[in-house]
C-alpha cells in the first residue's frame, strides 16, 4: 500500500505524513511477508512492555515506511555502514532492535536482516564506539504462537525482552503462552552464508563486512569464524 499512497510526491511514507523529524527509538528488523496485522500486534506488545509513558510515544524505524520506495539508490552505496539501516541503528536516539519473526524465522534468511543482526550484536557489546557513543543497546525478539500446529487459527504474540547480561524476560499477550522454543532453535542454526538478497552486490558487501570488518563487492569468504560467532 505504500507505493500508491506516495506516488504523488514519490517520497517515503514517513515524509508524506510527518510534520516534524522522527528520531528513531527502535529499529524494526523484519521481512515483508509478515501480515501487517501481525506486525502491528507484535509492535504493540513490545511498545507496551518498554514504554513508561505509553506505547503511543514509541517511534520505530521501519524500512517499508522510512525508505523512499520510489528511489532506492541509497542502498547502492558499497559501504553498508552508510545504508539507511545502519544509520538508523547508529543514531543517538535508537536504543535497540526489535526482531519480528514468523514460525520459520524467515528474516534470518535475508541478508539485510542478517546485517541488522550483526550491527545489533556489535552495539550490544560496545564494539562500534568509533561510530557511536552508545554503550548500551537492546535486542527484543517477537514471535507468534498459533493455536494449531499448521500455523492457522488464533494467534498470540510472545516476546523475549532483552534484560542485559545474557538475561531475558518472557512476555506474552496472555498468560499461559510462551515464546516458541523452535524459533530459538532455528535462529541459532541459521547459515548466514545462505542469506538471500535481491542484488548480489548487497550480499557480497554484507558478508565481507561481517567477516573482515569492511564492505567489499569482491567474492566473500566461503568460511569464516565471524559467520559462526554471529
């Protein structure tokens, strides 16, 4: 729905509706196949658990809304740290990443989401102090739990909330429903070398940055300890 709504000005959705700057508080890492109603419910759960003033005060950075879908030339820069995704996470106002999963953890099969996970982990461990002064950064992981095993019927949103130092709070829309263990299992078994991208140059730049600390469009290493670390 974003393209038709912004066709007149050929700008991002945020630019078409915002009346002032929108400094991001949370970075959304997701894939475009998530039902929009699920996205809203997952963000509502995360916002209600994190905001002291009310969920309506939370400002999220979502590529679908923040990037100009009519002109994606910003993504052509070989330096992935200059991409809109990295700039959002490195911005002083951004305190963490919220990863929106489906039952297959599809975001972790996409190379840009893998990149976001890598930057998130670097920020959580204070490894990008030359780029930002932030010394604390959070990762919240949200996933649906379906009533039936076939992934249909009633759904409850659940979340692992980053409580720092390797601790996590488990939160759900209703009692008696818990974060799905299989999502965590799939997540730790992701083979990042298989991350898919719309453009091969993006995949190369991101894998080289993860492996070697700098972006390059040369073929990335087939194996590297950094792949396993992430």
